[in-house]
C-alpha cells in the first residue's frame, strides 16, 4: 500500500493571507510613525538626567542618539545642543564629582529636537520647583567673588 503524496507547496490562500497580513502591518506602522511625528515624539534625540547622589545636584542633558553618553567623554567634548555656558558648567561639575556618585537616568528617547528641548526645560523647571540645584543654569561659582572684588576695589 502506498502513501498519498504530501504537498509541500503552500496553498494560494495561505500566501494571500500572509501578503494581506504584511500589508496591514505596514499600514499600521506607517500610521503609528505619522502619529508620532505629529506629536513631536519621533526623532533621534534623547534626554538624560545626571544626578549626584550625595548632594542631589542634577544636570539635564539632551543629545542625539539613544545610547547613554559616557560621562568621562562628556567632560572633554561639547555635546550637541548644549550652549557654551552649559558645557562649561557641565565640565566643571564633572571634574568636581567622583564618577562613582553620579547616576544617569534616561528620561525619554526617540524625540524630535523641539520636543527634546521642551522636555529638558520642563525637567529643569520641575527640579527647581522641588528645591533642587540644577547645574545647567546655576550661576558660575566665581561670579559672586568677582562681583564682590569689583565692588570692593
């Protein structure tokens, strides 16, 4: 007695349903991307908060990419999106802090540049309202001494 031959070719119905499924998934992905773009949450910017655990001081940073930046490297290069003053404050702050006490927290990723800036500013305002010291726009350490020296002389 011989066995009936088994067909290994997929039926047309299966192939058509697979094509329809792929087309439906593609449409869903494109619709999701369009919604994210409209909301400003589609891009290649990320926002991170660097906190000194002992003092509670924070620096809020936005940069291009999803990977967290290396703290040692941030002290040497200026991250895109940082003003010159912010960069100088970050460098001075990182030099004063042992890396062991710094904690990085990823706030958001895949943002447009405008949304990353808005979120960064909101996070800074939130930290200030909570009474914390935000290094981003803290006055320079030697500014009061320079002003006092000018007033005294």
